[in-house]
């Protein structure tokens, strides 16, 4: 249609004009997503030297770069394990798997690589969108549930879980499990997450594991419940 830009061109224009894209590039980060984790960590101080961290959906590796730096990978005994469907360029000291994190055998490999226990489980997982909202919603929810399931298994006392979610936050069913197993649960939206995007992150800290351990599959009609607002800019 005349006057309308194809979406790929709109994406390119937005990328070229995005100050966070420019900053990520100038600082040598592999993705602008690195800045999101950096901002979240500046605020909530999650990452410390010596930690064992799992990054689900790690490609191209921006979050891995932030964790490697802040956990002092290579000099502190820290462990960092990532998995993605796509190849991730090598990063010194990081064990990276290529595969589907919803497959139990892939998660077994990740679990073994991190030594069975982790201080933090992070998920920036995003399914390829189809444009069919109910399908996209179910896929996103399934990834969040799979990430949470894994976190409940491997987190140590006082561990943290952070995961990307869309459309107003995590599902009620997911929030209930988080609230039962962590001291604090909040939604955060760092400045580097585009304001017009429906993306936010659910951050759960102070794992104690005294709640339910079963992540049941959500269905399409599940409510979304925004929790305590922990963002530094409005969701
Ligand atoms: C937003 S990107 C992650 C960006 C990354 N945090 C960074 O800082 O560079 C989301 C990733 O999730 C991955 N992903 C989606 N579904 C997956 C699955 N089932 N198993 C593993 N990775 C998956 C995609 O391949 C994609 O690379």
C-alpha cells in the first residue's frame, strides 16, 4: 500500500534511531537486551561474584556478557550455562548448548553442566510469533512455565528467577507459584525495554521453595495479574 512501510523497514528505521541499540553496539554488547539486564541488576543487585547462573534463551549472548562480567567468571568460581535454539558465539568460560529447552534431555544437560544447583535462573525466552494472538500467547506462556519449572528444581535457598513475559505480565497460575516459593515477586520494565512493547519481566527473589512445586499448563483463558509494580518506568 502506498505510504506504508513494510514491517522490516519499520524495524530497521527503529533500530537505527534507537539510542539503546547505539549504546549496546558502542560498548561491545551482542544485543541491546544486555542493557535491560544491566539496568535490572543495577537496581536489584542480583549478580555477585562466584554465582552459578543459567540463562535460558541466551542467543546472541548479551545477557551472558553481563553475567560473565558481574559474576567475575573465570576468577571467582562462578558457573554460567546457556541454552538456545540458535547458535551463540563462544564466550570464554561459558557452557552453551544448542537445543530446545522444553526438551527434558536438553534440560538434563544444562542441569548437569551447572552442577545441579543454581543461584539464579534467567529466561529471556521468546517464541517466534505467528501473528495469531492465542497461539503466540500459549507459546509464550509455555516457555515461561518451562523456565519456572526448571528454576524450582535447581535454585538454592535465596536464589532468584527472572523471566520475560508479555501482555500485562505473568499468568495468574505462574504468579501464584512464584508467590508461594519466593519472598518477593515483582514485575519490572527497564528503560531499555521499548515503552511501546508489551514486554516486561517478572522478577522473583528470596527462593525458599516452601510452596507448590507443580507448574500446571495454563489455558488460553487464564487471567493476567499485574503484581507489585517494581519497574523503574511504567509498564
Ligand atoms: C530475546 S532473545 C534472547 C536475547 C538474549 N537474552 C541476549 O541478551 O542476547 C530470545 C531467544 O529465545 C530463544 N528461544 C525461543 N524458544 C526457545 C526454546 N524452546 N529453547 C531454547 N531457546 C529458545 C530464541 O531462539 C531467541 O534467541
